[in-house]
C-alpha cells in the first residue's frame, strides 16, 4: 500500500503549493508507514523533479508529455497509477484541476472523497479529516469510511516541511486515451500574480467608487508583488474582470495579507477571505462589518487614504 | 436535446449556523431555503439558451435529491422557467449517495446536457457534478464560465489555472458551472409563479446506496481578536505593524 500525490507543474516549474502537497504526502506516508509516490504529468526538467526531494519525495513518476487537460483523460492516468501502486490515500491540490479530477477519481477507485481538507488528518484509524462547511461558517470533522481515500488539500493549511531525500525518478509515457472534449483555444493571463498563488492580495469594493479609481490600487499591488481582487458587485458591474471576484460565489483565497479597500464585509465576501492570515481594512464607515473580521483597520476616505498608502509602501519597499 | 439542471436545496447564504446539542447535527429550525446560487445561474443560462435556440432545446428539467421539504425550492425553479421537475425521494447523506441517485435517473438520458454547480453552499463538497459524470461515463467540463450552442455544438469556456480555455464537448456531457455562465440570476415572474403550480413535478423512489463519508462533529471557527485601528495620517504605523508584529511584509 502507498500514498500517491498528484502535483501540477506550470510551464515546467513547480509552485509553493506543490511543495506543500509533497510535504503533506511525506507526513501522511510516514504516519501510515507507507511508501510515497509523486505523480507529475507534463514535461519537467530533471533538476526541477529532483528539487522535490527536499520535501521528502522518494519516488517520482513523470509522465513526460504535455497532455491537454481533460477531466476523463487525467482521471484515467491518475487512477491507473493509483491502482498500480496500490495507493490507499490519493492527494491532489484543491485547484481548478484537482477539483475537476478528484470526484471522478474517487468513483473510479471506489474511494471516499473529502475536498478542501485543512491540514493533516486528525486521525488515521479511523481516517478523520478537518474541513470547513457553510462557506467557512463552521468547521467539520469527517470520517472517510472506505479503504481507499481521495483528498484535495486546501492551500496554506499544512505548510511546507523540509525532509531531504534523493528521489528515484521514473519517466514514462502515458497511454492517454483520446478525449471527448476538444480545446478550441486557450487564453493565458500573463505578467500578473494569480489570486490563488498570491501571498498578498489587494482587493477593492464598491467603495472604490468606479473603475477609473483602480490605478492607485494596482500600483499598490505592484509595489507589494500582490494580486488584485474585488467584491462581487464590482465584477458584476464590469469594473473588474470576473476572475478577480472573491467570496462565496467567487474565489476562496488564503493569502498571508489581504487588503479590503472599500469593502463592507458582507458575510458572502468574508466567506472567501476568512482563511487569510492578516486582514487590513480601509473603510469610511467605522461601523462597517469588515472591521470585525479585520486585524488592522483605518477609518477614512479611500480617495485620500489610498494614494497615501501607495506612497508609504513604495517608500518602505525602497528602503 | 434536453437540459437537466441539478438543484441543491441549501440554507440562505446569510443563515447563522446553529447546532443541535452534542454538535453532531446542524439545527435547521427557522432556516430559509434557497436554490444553491450556482444552480440558479445554471438554470438561468439554460432558460436563456432555450429562448435563443427554440428548435435545438426541447425541455429544461430540474432535478433534486431530497425529501418533500425540498419541493418549495423545486417549485421556485419551475417558476423561474424550468418545464418540469424530478425529486428523488431520498435525504442526501453525502456527495456519493447523491450522485448515485442522480445517475440512476439520468443514465437513460442520452440526448442530454446536464448542468450542475461547482459546489453547494452548505457542505461545499465540490463533488456531485464530477461523480455524476463518472457514474454516467460521460465527459465533464468543470469551472465552466460560459456556455453556448453553436450549430448544434456545445461550446464552453472553462477557467483554468491562470487563464481560460474554450472547449467543445459531446452530448451527453456534464457541465459543472460557476459564475459567468450567467451574472444575474432570473427571478420568478408573477405569471411564472402561477404556472409553476401546474407544471409536472415527478417524485421517484431512490435506490439503495451507502455513504462513504460521515460527519462526526461541528464546531464554530475561532473568533478573530479585535481589530487594531490606525490613524489614516499615520500609514507608517500600519507598515511597521505589518512588518514587525504580523511579519507579513
Ligand atoms: C447568494 C449571494 C452570494 C454572494 N456572493 C458574494 C461573493 O462571492 N463575494 C462578494 O463580495 N459578495 C457576494 N455577495 C454580495 C454581498 O452580499 C455584498 O452585497 C457585497 O459583498 C458588497 O460589496 P461591497 O462591499 O463592495 O459593496 P458595499 O456593500 O456597497 O460596500 C461598500 C463599502 O465601501 C465603503 N465606502 C464607500 N465609499 C468609500 C470611500 N470613499 N472610502 C472608503 N470607504 C468607502 C462603504 O462604507 C461600504 O462599507 C453575494 C450575495 C448573495 C445574495
Ligand atoms: N441533493 C442534490 N440534488 C441534486 N443536485 C445536487 C444535490 N446536491 C448537490 N447537487 C449538485 O451538485 C453541485 C455540487 O454540489 P456539492 O458537490 O454538494 O458541493 C450542486 O451545485 C448541484 O448542482
């Protein structure tokens, strides 16, 4: 029996989330006293694969082909390795791809599934995990009662642990089947920090007053190496693109630092940001509910406060 | 082609969650029930498509797995514009048992586009759509943010890490939709509410299936400590706190 972790390279490189997943796999495998297998689909350089050893990867399977993503095709590849390696715990990222594959994979493996789990299992026998429900309003403990388990791990909930190993790398070709879906075109956002990878997020709400006022917000984001985000009405009004919408019906984020600028703090918005380590709120209304979710607050008008913030952070970064 | 929209009946998103003594069950007394927000958007898009492609789309059916208390939510979906409704008379236990019931009803539907939401706003399991597709051995596309029927082809845009992809898929398929598919959900019109009363709502019996995951315990998340207020004339203090105290910059 073994633990299988599936990680996704982006443009041939691994991001922090992948290191967290490998660390997680290492700790689960060692608790269960089982072998850890890391599965990577995509062309990745040797050194990049070797670097996973730092986090405890001992056995790496690399399907070194660039296969267009398709739910069924990837489910097929991963489930084949899971069966071949007799994996009884399969771990994926709670990313867009992880979410797409995990439910299919669970059915194919006859496994129980828990998505967006927080941190390590609370117990292995019985197998108990922690997660959130009701969009962050409650924490639940769940038991997965099947022999084989599939998990998606929430980002930044387990941390990265160093654990040096020299991995054995097996490079193989997939027997990928033809997919029923056909990709017509792909559009990639370049030169921007992605919301789900961002350590810092600068987010604006209706209190920003209009799309023309986003310039200082974008400047602040750039100075901090942050991603930009917004509340739902802001994207509904077309002030900002939909992929920036954070909250219950948008993206759930977990950065170290979240700036909520002119956001009232409606419960549906908080649902998307409650896992942030530190929240800074700026709002002209001292009674705004965002202040009860924030760690640091400024009461003031953004028209004057935001340019001051941008300047002050610029100075700080330059010093 | 028929469109099926899977509807999850969930507490209103502003509901304060309370538990029954022992913290093993949620206390649903006094809760306002709604159509899961993503399912509402899926239904909205289905209706728009039917209006635009009268010939291509015969019928929109909403389907839910739930006991009789889920019927007002199904009636609301009919009032918004679905043609008929199916309720599988089983209390949902986990994502797996729910998907099994849906698959049992939908497996005979070959000329169907099946829509589900990315997640239910109650248990946030992100599971039922993908499980259903696998049980039906049908293609699935998740994180779908736009859907069109062009010359009989199903054309969707899906969000991917750091971008988006336009894809065509075959029938039957399961599309797992998110925001963007529609922006503003349709609300029932007066006439819709009247006609919904007489639209067909079929109740079918479920099949036996065993859950794979069970909830052991609920807990309220830890409260944040109070917010530290900073003078807008003293941004340097904020920077200093973020740097030295919080250590996030
Ligand atoms: C089913 C459902 C799902 C939802 N999902 C989401 C979601 O995913 N994400 C989301 O964000 N919302 C969501 N909402 C909407 C949510 O309820 C709120 O309406 C929304 O979050 C409010 O956005 P806002 O804070 O930008 O705007 P507002 O509530 O209008 O707040 C604007 C704030 O800016 C302040 N302000 C105004 N002018 C200034 C100024 N010059 N300087 C400083 N401050 C100023 C005001 O005091 C106010 O607090 C959802 C709602 C429903 C019903
Ligand atoms: N009881 C249910 N009946 C019908 N469809 C459901 C039910 N529960 C979930 N779904 C569908 O599955 C989607 C994802 O829900 P979940 O996997 O529970 O987060 C929802 O948006 C619905 O479309």
